[in-house]
């Protein structure tokens, strides 16, 4: 019976819907319960303790929904709260983060000069550098906080010229001058991958958790015998802590399908 339970996915907002989309495309029979904490967005500007508290409440909610596994579809939360969540839910509970799939990919690529972009909190945490250094001692790593990008994407900012200028201003920073690989250390950034590729003339590798997270999770569910046995598409549930019409409109581009967001404030 447990294998038919849903997979819980959460993010600070609707950015994690990019991860949810990968999961549903690769495992169309799995049911998803999604929680986006739009009330506290952006996590990248919040204190560590607050991020830990928000994540703890969200995990309680997803457990109440009988989730058989939880995906932390937010780099900021993965950097700051993963250990607390593991401690809270215990070793046997399946918890996935968005950083380890990127590190696996880096292991395959053998890059020499890696750039990382993410929120202030993700970059300040140094988690990516630490994990990459453990597997690739000799490569050069440069990180740059790009705090305007997630709010710009989340609010569905569409002016192509201004958008490109903001992205280019960050990417033209001298720290990222000689990189051969760029890690998109935020689950919102795959939505501007096209613009990023254009700035680099398609000459560097651009990677995010999206390339391998689906396969990785599918494999883990198989090993734990937790893949659903039923072969029909389930009705997913999408909750956010603060609902606005703009989130409702943008959610479609994040998930690539029409979706209905329900407001549920679990913090009161
Ligand atoms: N999606 C979040 C991440 O991957 C970033 C957005 C935020 O600052 O809340 O880090």
C-alpha cells in the first residue's frame, strides 16, 4: 500500500515545479503533493533559523498527506535545512535534495573551471564548493550570488531586453570569465537556461539538478520497492502558502501544464 502513497515536493515558491515536472514526466503514475511557500519567498534572503523552521512545518504537512518520500526542490533549503530534516524524519525516511544530483553530474563531466550561481544563502553556505572539492580536488570553482534572478523569474517578468540585461550583468562578472561549466544552483534558473546559453554562445556546459534528479529518484524508489504499482495517472495536489493571480498564471510555465494551485497557510 505504501508504494501508492504520494511523493511530497516543496520549494520556497513555484520554482520547484520545474522539479515536479521532471518527476511526473519520468514517472507518470506517481502522485505528487506539492507545497510552495510563497508567503516566505525568497528563502535566499531569510535567516538560517527561519528557513529551518519553515522547512520543518512543510515536512510535517507532507507527512500528514502520507508522502512516502520528500524532495527538497530548493537549493537554498537543501543547503540549510537538509541535516535538520534528516534528523527530524529519521534515517529510514526517503529524503532527496537538489544538490547531490548536480555533484554526480560534475563527477561525470570532469570540468576544469566551474562557476556556480544561486541565492545569497546558497552561495554563502559554500555547500557546492565543499562537495565538489571532495570529488574534484584540482578544479577551479567560482561562486556568485545572483539574488535578483529568482524573484524576477517567480514574478514572471517578461520584458526580454531588461531580463537579458540583468542576467548578462551577473554572468559577465569577472569571477565567471573563464568557466567551462556553469551550475544553476537554484530551481528557478532552468527557466532562463535559453538566455544563459545565448550569453555563452552555447560554448559551456550548463547543468542543474533537472538533468538527473528524475532518474536518481526513480532508481531509489525501485531499490526501496516504493514505486507505485498502479498504472493510471493520479490527480496531483498543489498547495501554496499565499496565493496571488500572478502565481497562478506563472505556475503553468513552471510545470508546463495547466495546474490549479490551492492556498493553504500551514504557518498559523
Ligand atoms: N528555488 C530556490 C532555490 O533553489 C530559490 C528561491 C528563493 O530564494 O526562495 O534556491
